[in-house]
C-alpha cells in the first residue's frame, strides 16, 4: 500500500523508484521472490507435502491399502499400545493397515479435489464468458439456469446427482458430479467481470479492428478474468474436497474399497464409541489440513491478485 | 413498488421452472427413469409397473407437463420405502429439522456477527487472530469431523451428553454446534469484510468528525449498513441448514430431513431424494424473494434500480 500511495501521489519518488529499478534490473528469481514474499509458507509446505505423499504413495505405504495385512487382527490399536510396529496406526475393521490407507487416500482427495475444481472451473468459465460477452437473450437464459442450479444446496444436489448417475464411471462419476455442482459459482462471478470488461477501450478497439467474437473472448476477455478464476479455483478446492469426503462418508462418493478419507471416517465410527479415536483422527486430520492449506492459499491469492486489496 | 414485487416474483417463477426442467431432464438423460424411480432392487415387472404408473412411456413434453402440475399441487410422488406421499413424509420430518436449524442458526448469528464486527474494528488485537483461526477452522474442518470429535469428548470420554437421539435439550447441543460451526465462520468472514467496507464510507468519517462516540459510530452508523449482505446470506443459510444436515442428522440419529435423505440414499428411494431437492430449491427461491422484497420496502434505492 505504501509503495502504491507514494507512486500515485508524488511523481518524484515514483521516478526515483524507476531509476533504481533501471540501474539494478531484477533477476528473474528476484521477481519470483517478490511475488512470493508474503506467501503463506505453511500452506505451501502442506500442499507440497501432500503432493509428494500422493505421488510416491506406493513407496511410502508399508502395506496394500485394499488387502488385510497378512496375519493381522482387525481393529488393532496403534503401535505404541500394541507394540506391533508393522502397523503403526493399527488396522481397520477388515484388518487393513490404516496408515497405508491414509497415504493412498491422499491420492484420491487431491485428484478428485483438483479434477472437480477444474471441471467446474472450465464449464463456469465458458458459460460466464459467453453470457457476459454476448449479453442479450443468451445471457438472460444462461443466467436464469445458473440461478436455478444455485438454488439447490450443494450437498443435496450432489446427493441427487450421485443417485441419478450411480458410479458407472468409477471415480470419475464423482468428479463430474462435483463439477456439475460448483460450476455455477464461477459462471456468476466471471460473467459480472466480463460485463465491465466488455465496455473497456481495448475490447472496443478490437471490435473496431474487426476481430471476431470468439477471438475477442479468447485473446482479450479470458486472459483478463484469469486472476479471478485462479482465486475462485483456489477457494473451491477445499469445498470440493469436503463435499467429496461428505459423499464418501455417506457411502455415495468414491466407491469402496478405495481408501477415501470420508469412507474411512464412516467406517471408524464404531471403534469411536469404544473410545478408540485414532481410526477417526487418522483420516480426519489430513482432510482438515488439506482444506485448511488450500483455504489459506486461496485467501492469500485473493488479496494478492485483487489490486484494490493489494498490500505491497 | 408493486411493479418491483411482480417482476421479482416472475423471475422466481422462471427460476423454479428451470429448476424443474433441470431435475426432470437429469433423471431422463442419464438412463432409464423407470429404473431410477423403482429403486435398484426392483424386478423387471416392478420397473414395468412404475413405467406404466408414472406414464414414463408418454412423450417428454407430456411427462414434463404432468410433472410440473403435480409438483405445484404438492404431489412430489410416492416414497418407495414409506409407501406414502413424499410430501407427507417431508412434512412429518420438517419440525425436527426446523428445531435443529433454528438453534444452529442462532449460534451462527450470535457468534459470527459480533466476532466479525470485533475483528473488523480491532484488526491488530489478539482477538482478531483468534477469530480468524476459529473461522478458518470452521470452513476447513468438515462438519462430520467436528461431530465425531464432539462425540468423543463430550459423550464417550466425559459422558456429559448423550451420543444421539432427539427429544431433550441435551441431545440438541452437539448436533447444533456441529451444524452451526461452519455457518458461524461464514457469517463472521462476511460480517468482517462488509464492516471494513462500510467503515471506509464518508458518513462514518463524518460521524466521527462530529464527535459521535466510537461505539455509536460502529453500532449505529456502520453496523446497520454492514448487516445488509450478512442478513441476505443468513436468510438462505437458514433454509440450507434445514435441508443439508444429512451427515449431522445421521451421526446423531436426529430424525429430520437430513436423516430422511440418508434413508433415501441407503434404500435407493429416489422419489424421496428428488422431493427433498425440489423442496429445498423452492424454499431457497422463496427466501430469496422475501429478502429482496423486504429490502425493497426498507431501501428505495433497491426498488428504483432497473
């Protein structure tokens, strides 16, 4: 804020700043460092760690996540209670290794979270840009559809879609369902931005120059809503992951025996009543951490990419 | 004023029609609707009977017309497992959900709004940090994780509260906290940003220059305007809470709408789930309409714009 304020109020200091920049051109990594100066380190570390766990799951997991550990009992306690360090967090009701299931669950959560966000984001971008730029009847119709879809609460809508769809596409069913539930948010926000972009000079000039509608949307509109899209996407990942976990908890998300964190919590509710909290905590803590990290990142991006809130 | 209300009502009707088209087409586009309505375990004869009963062999526009007229008359179809009209089953369960949602909603307002105001007017204080952490947890931790944690602490370990059921005040505590937590966090975040926005306004500066005490500036001048978006969200939130407590009600065995949806899922009772979707959509559209009209009455600027 300070820099922006001095630049806009006194031209002298702005010139000085430019001179300084001219004398010592910033190396590219320097620019990146400035860009990331106030990045939420914790969130980035968590997300990076999750990505590593997801990619290297087969090497990190001590056991097969889908098969009972040979010779192990079911619902055993953690190693510090049983002394059996082969299953550090114990086994679940089918004798499967909990740690291995949590590790493989990272893959599901991240893959579904990111893919669902991408599906929702692509559809929402397309509808938002087309409605906002073309306007008129197209806009009216598309936005009324968006209103109608937004009227159904996300969880109920997802349950409905899951029942209509079934899991005929396996894990991709849930990605499509999540995309169908969340695209409307992008469409509405992006359409609003496009409405004001449409009136800007560079768009008018492109129109005068004879550029086609599709070219203007592609070259002039979409790049200018990219920031907003990024912010929406980063804030959607968390919600998508929670909704996937909720559906899996209810038994209509990722089909068993896949180790989805939500299904693991549902299965761990019986041991919980006996005071065994670890089978619940083992998947619950990673869900909370993942969503927390993406929310922090989204909050930071929102402030970082929104010029009115920028604090540099 | 009347013109404004009529226009908003027309828009709401269009929204509801599109909603019904969406649901109608989604059921038919993804497979055999007779099989969906009959349930997964139905035999071929039962599926054929459902096709006959529902008139699913008629042309689509005819089917849609009867779908809409039935829905308008309050006929949401028949539940497979309850063997009675979905609307009746829904109305049986509604009071329970209203109780739970009212308490959770109250919690979200009582906690969310003051916390949002405080963190907006005292940004540097430790309290703002605490509120921010609580709000971030609220939107990051799924409600079933909060619910299971509450059960572990207060029911299994401390034995202060019963794990499930309904009927007593004690049984309301955990489900309403688990349900309200997220909404309290959402309320807080919105109140905070709305408050910050309003505090930049000229009339707030003027009030301060006039020497109005700070707590009156905040409480009277700023808060009144800052609450407009907050209350808009609150209206919809209440309706959402009534309908989406699926996971919470299932965990705490609370016999409301959410529990109904869960039974619909496990027993593949599709008409039931579809009925809840229609009711939820209808309630959201109705609340949005009411909120808009109330604002138009209170604030002439809103009814005058286009």
